[in-house]
C-alpha cells in the first residue's frame, strides 16, 4: 500500500510500534489534521464507481469512538491487502467516509472518491478526525446513508457494499432544509427508514454496521434500531477495537459468498507471518474465537448461499453431484448469477 508496491509497506500488526492505546505513532501523525479538507464535503458532489466491486467504508469520527479511527488507519493495509490477495471481492474500489453530527460538528459529513484499495492511505490522511458529537446517543449516519443512496452511482457494479463502523444510533427524521444545506439543491424531508431501505436496494442488501459497544444504558436500544433498518445478521458486534480488520474482512468474505465462516477462519490462521519485509505474530486463538463469535449471526443468514455454492476444487455445488437437479442448475446458460459469480 505504498511506493514499493506492497500492501504492507507500513506496519499494521507489530505490537512494538503501537502506543499503549493500541495505535501507532504513524497513525497519530497521519490523522492529526486540524481542519476539514473542503474537497471532501459532499455538497454539490456526486460519486460513481466503475469497478466490479464497490465498497463504501463510513466510520464515525466523533469523540465516543475513542482511538478506533486511528486503529482503522493502522489496519487499512491489512484490509486492502487481504481483500485483494484472497479475492474476497473482484476489482474492488473503495470510498471512505467520515461521520459526525450535522447539528453540532464543523464537518459532520466527509466523503472520499472511489479509489483502488492500495490508494486508501492518501485518502485517510485527508480525513479530519474532528472528535466532536452532540453529547447524546445519536450521530448522523442517516445523512451519510442519504448521500450514498441518492447521490452515488453504482449501476455498473456487480458486488456493492456499504459498511458503517460506529457506536451510536441515528435520527429518524431528515429535514429538507438540512438536506439542502448539506447536499445542495432543493430537497424534501424524508425518514431514515426510507433512506436505509433505498440504500439497501441500491447496494443489493449489502449494508452493514460494525457496532462498537456504547454506554450500557443505551446500547440495546441502539442495536435494536439498527437491526430494524438493516436486518438480522447485518449488525455485527465489534468485540475489541483491535479486531476491526478481521471483522471487516469477514464481512466481505462472507457477504460475497467466497468463504464460509470456517473457511474464513482458516484464512486468518494461514496468513503469512512475513509481509513487506517485517515479521508478525500469528493471530491468537482468543482473537480468532471472538471474531468467529462476532461473525456467526451473519454467517447463519448466508447458509443457503453456502449450500448452493460451487466447490472451488471440483466445480460441483453442495447438491448431490449426480442429480439431474444439480446438472440442470449448473449447466443452464440462463441460470441466475450467484454472489460469487463476479
């Protein structure tokens, strides 16, 4: 992910380079900008993606997220490298986005162009980690959802994803005046329920929240509201901030149908321990287990896809190899494309 052509030109897992808070000094320095890059503001901007796979990675940068944005910076080479090397998605292009609160923050919505995975460092360095928020349990995820639902063209994309990373809930009402102020043009008031429904339709159901636990008095309510708009299995618990890369990659691997949960866990266990000229520790059994637990509810919703998926070695589906039904399904030129058929 740098000038040398490797995704691992800078550290992502070496504990010796982390501070006691879990992120490196490189992340702290890179994400230390003190003002917004006005070119990232979404007003009067529209995005389009021409790759086979489109990823929107929208992460909360308010104060309650703590150091997670900096940890994401450290982990992005791992996410980008493993995404491509394991072919979880074909020809992926990513748009980074930063979420705050439209009612109190200076730059609550920051949007980056779609770019190749190995170019994410340059975009991350432009994001302002404002560290604000409104002091309640809502941030403006619904406004970011609005942008990608209505002002982003992914019509040529075969496998699109939207992945929010955050800890708080969203507001149900989006006022027309506020929408016009943030995005330009004359806009009508709407609801978060409608916005998320349209976002899911555009992105073929692949809209997720990786949820960092919030204050216990509100956490259950927040998770319930997200599940209402995204569906069961699409709200994924983040058990440890340092697990963000493994959980993120798991969403792409399972969501594309390219891996079952067991297959993805084997990928974690077999990652190379020398990357970019540096040596890394093998992932701990404890970390692997908490990642498995976090991804299990989503994996269960994908069970039908895995059952009907071709065997990567033989080409046969999960159905009995000699059956007429299996032969007809695999032999028909008009068969509906499956998620792994990119």
